[in-house]
C-alpha cells in the first residue's frame, strides 16, 4: 500500500506543480479577517457543500462519473459511494492578487485585502493537501485517468479477495475525492485558484477534534482551521509575504496603521496597493 500511496501522491504533485507556479498566492478577505490571519498564521477551511456556488461540487462529481463509467476495467461497487461519503473542507487562494471580480465577491465591494502567502510554505505541507484547481476538461479527464492507472493493477489483482480489495477501493475513493475538489468549470478560469484542503466523512459517529462551526449567510457552516506554518519549508516561519490593500480602502491610512502595528509587535508587514480601477460604493 505504501508504494501505491507514494505513486498516487506523485500524481497529485504533478498536476499541482505544473509551471508556471507563482511565488505568492492570495486569499481575498475582509480587513478584519486579514488581521486574524496575520496574528495567528491560520485560515479557515470551510465545507464546500456550504459554498456560495453549490454547482462547484456537482461539476467534479459529474466529471468523475463520466470517466468512471467509461473505464474498461474498474467497475467497482462502493467506489462512487466512497467518494460521495467524503466532504471537502477548503480555503481558496488565487495566483492573481489583484482581480476585480475577486475584490467584488470577497472583499465587501473592494473594502478588503488580498493576503499574499508564500507558495512554498503551502506546497511543502505537513498536514492538509495543497492543490491547483484545473479548468481544462481534457486535463481534468487525464488527471482522473492517471490516478486510476496507479490503482489499476493492484485492484485487478485483488478483485477476488475482498480483504485486499476493500482498503484499495477506500484509498482510491479518497484520492478521487481530492481530485474532485480540484476540478472546476472553464468559466472560472480567470480566478487561477489554488486550494488548501482536507477531507472528512460527511457522517461522523464520534466527535472530531478540530471540527468547528460558524454562522454565515443564514447557515451553520462546518470548518477546519489550517495553520499556514504547518510546513517543512523555510518560508513557513513567516508565511505571509505581504497584504494588498483593496481599491476601496484608504491605502495611505492602512499603510500608516500597519507601520504602527509593526512598531508595537516587532513584526514588519509589507503593504502594497491595488492597481484595479473600481467604482467604490
């Protein structure tokens, strides 16, 4: 199983690290949330079923179904159920820290910041999974097929041995659920999204340490906390590269306040300005 897991991890890394990889990626958020991230180096990974756009999860599910249905060998009972039983918890980041649609959607109409996180601090994680979101359907299908090929021979060899087959099917379901979380429609390609994510069963028989809840948009949203410093990379000691101030905030005032913050906390905060032209309401 270790050799299979290593090969599956290599497939994930291959699709995550396709060039060009950015040196900094950005999380768009409110100024209040950015302050908490700055002070704690932690972000919230929310259950994607509670996303503002539920069609995101459906897209990956339908594409997986389409590829699995046409696979010549792996007609596995329980595989689709194993995938469906897993929920994704993720925080979204973008390779572009100054996008007008992102300012509008996530920063109170431009009144927020994009938090620049060092890419290597997320790439070399000791917990959670860091993935590039893929928008091209051909690449998406190949991603799924590459993962199926890692498991193909072991699964076929174990097809008459339930004790060996079941753990392989569960492991494949886990990796396919990760891939499902990294697939989006080409309509969203301009977002250039990456995700820091984890998976949990959608039905938990016992309390799960770390699973928390918050109220948002009329719903109680489950979430996990991700530590940006939980990484073996040297940049993880200070994972925040800079903050970009949104186009509808007073840049000079924000810069002055962070200079004062730095003098009181012995932490230098690099502040840059958005160059987006935006009507501020």
